[in-house]
């Protein structure tokens, strides 16, 4: 009898131990399953966040920035004797024209790239203006719309006649969008501080119709009235997105379009096609000279 009782107790202990081990195994499996689920959720969250960041970067990449710092006070420190100084842009924009001296119509012997103020009105609004771009990849001509955009055309004509663009690179080329950006004599990049001033925006907003093949427009920072010397050209239909709020939001239509290519669009197409896949031309493209004519 005693032996049977001991056997039953022994069996009960074994059963209890087995049950505890089984429960422990189930708990371990539950923890493992929970960890797998949490790990999977974590991966999904990270993927979503990376996707959102990627989308944000895509939008940023579509912008055409100009200037070292998108600050209201654009400071240019230089040793140039022409006296480039800090310039402040009021909230309502700079005056349409400044006090800067007008260059000779025939141009200057040595380029001037730093100024103390935006130019006075130097163009005659009763005349028409065109710019001939001579580049290492060929020449093209752009008709400038002074009647619609007198401030922007005046600025471009003055800088061109001062030789501001001569010897500068077209540093950004995009095969897909057709964007060709230049106008940076200090750095040959979009970080260029500009001539020492900014000009007032005009006729905003522009639409997708204004950003067709052959368009010449001003680059700018994200702030209003921030254009100065940098510009871009469009070689194909891919630049239409610049006027589409669905793609660029509030930045859409903020780039002043002030010229249209009348000859040499094939040269622009060839330059844009040099895109090496990183929005940089596969070989250096230099503007040898910009000559402005009036009639």
C-alpha cells in the first residue's frame, strides 16, 4: 500500500512538472511570436519613414536653388574692390531698380562679378533685346521679354554686359527635365552668393505653359525676391512641372521666365543630354561669352 502511494505521488509530481514545462514552452513560443511581430512592425514603420523621406528629397531635388543660404539677409563677404556688401531684402521686396551704374552697351574689357547695389534702369523699354550665348557645346540665341519682365531683363542685360557670365560653367544638366543651370562666377555651383544683391519678383505665378522648351528663367532660393544672377534654361518638355502646384506646392510658378530660345534649341538638347545621371554634365560646359543686342 505504501509503495502505491509513493508511486502515485511520484507520478503526480512528474505530471505537474511536465505541465509546468509545457506551459513554459507555450510562454516561450508566445514571446517569440510577439517579438517576431514587433520586429516586422518595426521594419514596416522604418520602411514607411524612409519612403516619406525619399519623397521629400525628390521634391527638394526638383527645386532650382540659387544662393549659398536661403536667408532674408543675404551677405556677401568679398575682397573685391568694387565693394560688394551685405544687402537686406525687405519683406515686400527690393525696389524695382537700384543705384548701380549701367555698363557700356558694347560691354567691358574685364568681367565684373561683385556689386554694391542692384542696377539702375539701363534698358530702353521701347527696344527689343536678345542674348547670344556662345558655349563650348555650340551657340544659341534667346529673345528677352523686356515688356513683360523689365526688372529681370534689365538685371540680366546689365550682368551680361559686365561680363558676369563670361567664362562660367553650366554646372547642372538634367536629361529628363531638360534643366540647364548656370550663372555662378564665384563657385560654379548653386552655392554661389550672387552679385551682391537680389531683385524683385515679377508676374508671379507662372504656369506650366510658361516652362516649355527653350525657356530662360531665373533661379532663386525658397524665399521671395531672392533671384540675383543664376538662371536656368529648359531643353525639353520635362520642365513643365515647375508650374504645377500638384508637384511643387507653393514653389510652383515662382521662377520668373523672361526669355525664349529662338535659335539653337538643338544645342540645349545636346547639353541636357550630357547629364551623367547625377544632374552634372559628363564633361565641362562653359559659357565663353554672352552678348546682348538691342534693336
